[in-house]
């Protein structure tokens, strides 16, 4: 029995779901109720500045804090460069993050690089994909 078409079809469906999840993260980047829910409860996140956060609750708290600061005026745009399946339920997603810093100079707009190399490790949970690891490396 040839399963090549079945596997290819499954990967196509999963790639679409993963791309949709990335799009949802962009749409929710200023919503501390929605964005953390797109991640696993035991998330590990390393942000642009190298700050490491453990767990969805910690992420939600840090996000709420950031949105009450001048960082609320920093938007990001994600472009999926590559999706690789380590297993049928684990995907490694390579992205380019573009930074749109709309803060005034007095608020520190010159502190951030304009782009970053981002990696998501996603896991399938209950038929849907969630982000288990998010790590960004600044590109100068």
C-alpha cells in the first residue's frame, strides 16, 4: 500500500494549520487573553532581549506588563521560512520576525534591532497545534 500521498496530504493540512496559528499569533500580539492561549501550558519563551519565561501564566503576566509600557507601540510581523516535522506531532518552524517600533525616541525606539530569526517548536494537542517553545535571536 502506498502511503506517500496520504502522508503528503496530512503534512499539507498540518502546514496550513501551523501557518494559520502563526497568523493568529500576529493578530493577537496585543491581546494578553488570546495570545498565551495559543501556547502550551508548559511553554518556554526566550524573547529578543534574552529573557527566558517558563509557563503560559508567566508569559501572560509578562505580556500584560509589557502592554502597559511603551513596548505596547512595538509591533512584529512574522514570515514563515520553513516547517519541518520532527515527528507527526512535533513541528519546528523557522520564521523571520520584522520589528515595527513606533515608540518615540524618548521611549527608546533605537534600542531594538529591526529583525530577528525566530524558532517555534509546536506540538499537536487534541488535534490542534500549540507553541511549546518560542525563541528569537536578533539580526543586526
